[in-house]
């Protein structure tokens, strides 16, 4: 009898034994789950730790035959409905430490995209790859084929250390202290599956940067950030890192705190292990909304956290892996150029635009780094194979993904640039947009993410198209602005650190829901995410492009010499900026402009349906609208107080905004609640918190916790960090109040007519 040929057998000599065992264990867990011998919540964490996600299917998409094959298992008792991983495809995340990928690895991912997915590979803001519409039964073989070329999906998600990121210029950057690549690689694999990283309440994100003032490492928005430094010790120059802890974006961004000015290179691995042990022991486990490291650092204070970490370091048993990698720290090298060729000239305007925007000189004379912009982070499998071939021919096989969802080729000789441009142009990968206003970052949004509120990819695609069509008319001053879009309040699209950021939300007009994006201004990408933007107001989704062009043109017209966008926003003042936005914030009735009631690239109406409204219901809606408008006014007043560095006033206004939003909800059930804060909070807690009416499926009760915590524990002396965070919290609480009122509003079957 002929034995069955499987990927497990074919690749058994190419896969590291520990990786092979890990994949085998996952496959066994899948079998046990099908037999209902493992609880769903246990299996969910297990599959997430292998990068296997569910994704949303209420987005009106249609699937071809490949995508719909084997849609259901007969073991229906393990499912809770049609939208599960066992009935419909999901998403597979693939870890790429520091973004470093070889041509062979890129080709394998392209093959997997064709065979198991849709032929599209997506680069994420953590330098990973993602494949969508992957069936769960295909994931073990997919993992084996990746493992055979040195790639793992282990801990690509889950409450563990996520992909370790690093600057894509590392090793070739003219301004770096030294190449952080070998350090990022060593830490990534040291912590992978480590016993001390398996008991976190939430995920941990780590980043490396070689430069203090650039943005590509973003160390100050991470749980742990390593910033390369060289320090003279006893007359000898020594490598090390400034280490930051407790940063993070998410719903409420936290700036990382400086843990140590200088940690020598031999100490960075044991220090990360010590931080992990403190986080696992003391970090929140029950309340998921406060389980990130940033909350532990904030609660303990940086001094106490530092003391605990140093004490933990003293007790660690020695591990030879801490320093074993230090014997091989060689950076990438390429053959020496016998002479520096002249830069080839070309009459093509497209070539010169590409040269100006997508090509950077490396610190190694004669070599260049070439950015390949990927619209929305997507690259087709055919493009990926061609790009792998180009990397071998022109870049010595050196590729990296970036946190801005692009791919770069490194070590391209000056004499090859014109030829490389022609090759990239032939496969649609030579758009001259790298690092420009058109190089927009976007999360998946409602396309596939279960948390998505608005169509972030649809908006980003529309913005890219309009910016490209008006490229020649754009003022030079705005070309390098960074635009980033998230589909919800979580910051997967990095909207907090953009010059102009947007995150998805919604508003009601009558009995219909209108997709919106909140405008976030003044974030700072430079200085490793040196500052976070502030929400300025919610705009109907279809009006966002007009808002972007209005802001960009006003900035270009009014800026002083050398003035950054952040500086212009601060100088003009948020009150004046708000006045610029207000004309775009109004929502006309459906009959007047029905286009506003659907999202970008989504033909469906964004509606709750038509209902019969009596006087009582009409009065309730009116009361909510008036109260929530007052809440938004207070929230914006808090922003202005923050601008004036009046942190006590910012705190009090933000708290008052949450009280008014809570009162708006309470009055839908008890119109006589009054203005006493204790009464409002008590009524809100009884009617909306304890009943879980305020909880949405994903954020659960964390927005309510913002009000309850501030009411119970007002700060004695509010500082800048507290003021900034409570201002963000107030805006998110208001968004949650809007969403709660929309969920609870009476609805009736939608009319089939498109006219009212």
C-alpha cells in the first residue's frame, strides 16, 4: 500500500524540530476541538497564538469557488452559528521579525496566497504579512511550508510578545548609532515561546530604533522600546540602548517612559525577560481593558516599576543565550564598488519623480534603498514573485517590510536604478509616493475586521485616488504629511501619530445611521512617535476628502518658513481649526443627500431602518441629542484647556463631558435625573453598566470605566499625562454613548423603497 504524501513528511527534514512539534500540537488541538473535547475559549487563545484569526462576513462580499470550498464540518455541535472559523475562512498572520524577508520566503508566501487565500498578500503596521480568507483546516500545512523556509506564525497574536519591529533602514541609515538588526533578531527568537512570556493579561509589543529623531522605529509608542546609543565607558566606546517602557496606542495612547538612559548590549535580553516577569506577575488579568503594560507602569509609577525590574534582574538564573549572539553582529554587506558610476539620466518625468520620492542614498557610498509603495499594504502574488526576482538581481536578495505597509529593496547600486525603475513600473510597483501624503496607512476596517465601524480601506483608497489625480497641483509643503486611517477607536492604523489621522465611528440622523470618521490632528511621527494627536470632531465619511484638502491647503497657505503641521495646528489654535471643520460636520436629512448614508466602496446603506415615531419617542431622541451636544461642547473645551496647559481645567471639563453624556443616556429612561453628579453616576451605573446595556461586543465596559474611575477617584493634582488621557477618554465615552443610544433606539423593518 502506498503511503499518503503529506507536507509533514515532505518537509520533515527542513523544519526545526521544536517548530514541527508546535505545529503538530496545534493540529492535534484542532482535532480535539472538532470533537468538542476542548472549550472554545481555550482553543481560541491557542489558535490566536498561532496567528489564526476569525474575520467578519457581514460586509456584503461575495466569494469565488476557491474561497467557499469546504465551508462546513459535519461536527455542527462545536459551532454557534454560520460565522465561525469552521464554516467560513479566516485570516492567517505571518511573523516577520524586524521586517527582514528573503526572496525565497516571499515566493513561498506568494504560493500560499494563491493556494490557500485570494492571491493577495497584505503587509501590516507591525511588518507582518497577512493572508485573508484562509480555511482553518489548511493552516497546519501552511505553517509547515513557512517553517521550512525559516518563518513562524507562532505568537503572531494572543496574549504574548508580538512581532518585534525595527527600522527598515537599520544597517544602511546615515544617521543611525549602529545597526539594530541583530539585536532585534536575537530578542525576537529569545522571547518566542519563552516560559516567562506565556502568562500575560494582554499582548506585549517591542520595537528597535537606531536613530533618536526619526520615526521609523516608533519606540516611544511601544510596551518596550530600544533606542540605540553609543557611550564611552572607561575610554572605550560601548554599544547599548536607552530603554523605554509603558507606551502604547490603542484607545487611549500612552507615551513610553524612560526606564534607563543606557543599558549595555549584553543586558538587553535579560532586561526584557525581567520586564516580562514583572508584567506577568503584577499585570491586570481580570479586566482586559487595563491589562496592557502601560497601565501597570502608570499605576506603579516609573520609579517603582524600575525598582521591581532591577530586583527581578538580580534573581534571574543565567542563560547563555543572553550573550551568545554578540559574537556575530556583522551588518549586511555587499561587494565593494570598484568606482562610483554616474547616476543614469533619463528623459522620463516618471523616472525622475520616482527617483526623488522612492530612492534614498545609503550610508554605504554608491548604494541606495528603494521603497516599493504598496497601496493599502497589498501586493499580489504575481507582483511578489517578480519583486523577489528583482531583489535577487538588483538588491543582493535584501528586502524588508515597513511599519507604513511598504516593502524596501536595499543595496541597489546607483548604476541599476534606471533599469530597476523600468522593471518595477512594468509590474505596477513604481508609484512615486513613498513617504508622501498619498502613502496612506490603513487598517482593514469593515472589509474583514470584526471591530471595524467604518470602511477605513475604502476611505484610504478614495483619498489615494484623489491625491494622485491632483498631485501636480499639491503645494510642496503638504507632500510629506502623513495620513493614517483606522476603522475604529483602536489605533491599528496609527492615527494617533499621524499629521492628520482618522478613526471610524457613527452618528444617527433620525432613524438612520451615518458612517463618520473622527478627525485627529497634530500627531508626531518623528522622534520615534514623539507626540499624539487630539480628536477634533466627527465628519461624515463621504466628506472626509474635502476636510483633508481644506486642512492641507490652509496649512500650505498659512504656514511660516519651516513650520511643521503640528506647529501650525498649535499656532492657529484648536478652536479655529474646529471652526474650519464645523461646516463639514452637519448631517442633512436623508432626502437631501442620501449619499452620506453609505460608506466608501460599500453599496449598502448604513441604516437602522425606518420606525414609527410617536411624540414621546420623538421627545426622547430630542433630549438625547441636546444633552450629547452639550457633552461634546464640554469635551472640546477640555481640549482647549489642555492646549493652554491648564490640566486641572482639562480634567474637570473632560469629567463633566462624561457626566453629560451619561445623563443623556439616563434621560432616555429617567427624564428627571437632575444634575447631581452622584445621582447621574448612580443612575448610569444601575441602568446601563450593571445591565451591560452600555457594553458593545468588543470594547465591553471599558468606556464606562472611564467615568466610574474618575468619579470615584478625582486626581489631587492633574498632570499633563493624566489630562491628555482623560480628554481622550471623554471623547471615547461620548462615542460609546452615541453607539449605545443607536443600539437601543426602537427599530422597525426597513422600507424596500429607496424613496421616503
